[in-house]
C-alpha cells in the first residue's frame, strides 16, 4: 500500500508549471527538477525525488561542488508535496570561520583519551 499516488503526484507537480519530470528506472520514484525559471542562478536548482511507496521526499542540491540531500519522511499530503516542489528547502552551510571542525574533533579525541587513561571509560 503506497502512501502517495504517483499519478496525483505528477498532476500536482505539473500544475505548478515550474517542474520538469526526470526519467527514473523505478516505478515507485518520481523525480523532478525545480528552480529552472531562475536563469543563471544555480543555487535555486534542485532535484526532488519523491518515493511514493514510503512517502519520503529527497531534495538534492549542489553545495561547494558536492551533491547534498535533505529528507522528509512519511508524507501523505499532496499539499506538502506542492509546497516542497514550489519551494524546496535549502541546505545549511557551516561557516568554517565560526566553527573549527578539526579543532573540535581533536579536542573530543584528546578528552576521550584522557578519560580512558584515568579509567573513567
């Protein structure tokens, strides 16, 4: 029993006018490109994969040359599908000047090693 009807999802997407369906090899997934109406602005472009059997929506975007995905699960409402296709969520980027990931990781490792040496683990 599927959570979303593929034909209803297609009709919803096509009613927006800003989505283009992309061919996929499985019947349970429907894929759309959105954000194409903003010529030259690649940040608005997103690929939205809708898994009709599970109600999962994956939004794929490119960030710093890498494809990143965000997921929403258990969607059963076509209104939610319409909202996600019309305005797919953006990606969160961490400013490297604010957070030093390498330093934070080395601090955690150092703390764990110290606790292990003290017999606190």
